[in-house]
């Protein structure tokens, strides 16, 4: 009898954001991996992603990844993209899996080398308002082009019983709450304490709080921390947001495995939330 698929979850292989935290690996930059009914989606594998996947417990086997999603072409999101494509296609010998990325990350300044773009069975160029069926019952949608200097898309991921929105790198946009309304779990790339600086085009913790208060998910998760958040302590920031908004909010940690749908007993290291490598 075939083994049952593992429970649905998302594993954070890294929670680093922006140049300095990534360069010093104060937090890892491996991105995150969803497991949904046996289907595996890797999002934004930055520098060291393969190392983090193979060192994690339990190990994330890159050869069993079914799709790779790049939100945009910056190094901290795509540094290991070509390596992951090679790994998930057996070095190019197995024509399988899917690659989804903005057009400028594949055509203008390829962060997946051109030879490697021919290896997956399916390549999709992301667009605002796009929707793709990744597997039976699993859909990825990119409701909004983010404001981040290069072509950038957050996403909504739906599967039976699961609804996740991920607001990736962006300057604040008034369209964000509507674009991610109704999700059960909201991931927010929270790079700074204060947003509003157009030189940086990242959300601050104040922006994240505003967004969480408007969307009111079952659970909010902060991730992709820059130096300001690392120094302040992301857990303290998340707890303060939870207290002010009434929305359970946690700060992701490297190696965190979060069950989907999210447990009610969050935030913190509570029931249903596992820490790993």
C-alpha cells in the first residue's frame, strides 16, 4: 500500500531579506517550500538554498520539487535558481517540473541561465492577474504587480483547505489589501521597521501591521528580515502587531515548519508549529 502524502505545510529554508543580512548569512536565504498533498513548490531560492534544503531535517529533496516560483530577479530571491532547476530536472535528464518567473527574470536579465530554461517541462511567465493550475486542485495566482523597481509579483496559493497569500518585496500600495483579501494565512516580507522610503522599495513593520489589520487572516507571518528587524527582534515586532490588531502574528525563523491550514494556537512556538534546521 502506498504511503500517505505528508501533511500540508510550508517550510522556511531562510528568512533573510536585503543585502547585508544575506551577505553575512545572519539569517539563511533559502526561500520557502510548500508541500501540498505531495506536490512541492519552492519559492525564491536565494544564495545557499540547495545547502539549506539538503541540511534541513527532514531533508528537502530538490529532485522531488515539482515547481519553482521566482517572485523577481534580485539575488536574495534567485541566487540558486539555476541550481534548483538543474536539481529538480535530474541535471536536465528528466523533463519534468515547472518554472514560473517574471519575463524580465528570464529574458532581460536571466537569473535562470538560458540553457536551464529549456530543462523543465513547463515554463510560465508571470503577469498581473494571472492564474495557473499547478496540479489538480492547486492554483497559483498573481493578483498584482508589486512596486519594487523590477518586475515583481506576490502570489495567492490555494489548495483543498488551504489559502495562502504572500506579499513579497514591494513599496506600500493601496491595492495590496484588496489583492490579498480573504486568505487564511498571510505571509508578509517585512524588511524594515518603518516603510515609506522610496529609495528602498520595501515594506516596513508599520506597513505590515496596516496590511494585516485590513486583511485579517487567520494567521499572519512576518519574514524576509533586513538588518533593522534582526536587531530589533522579529518576535517582539510580531507580538506587538498581534496585540494591536488582534490577528495572531508570528515571526518566521529559519527551519520553521508551519502546518497548513494554520493552527489556531499561534503565534510563537505553540501547538502545531515545528522548528527545524
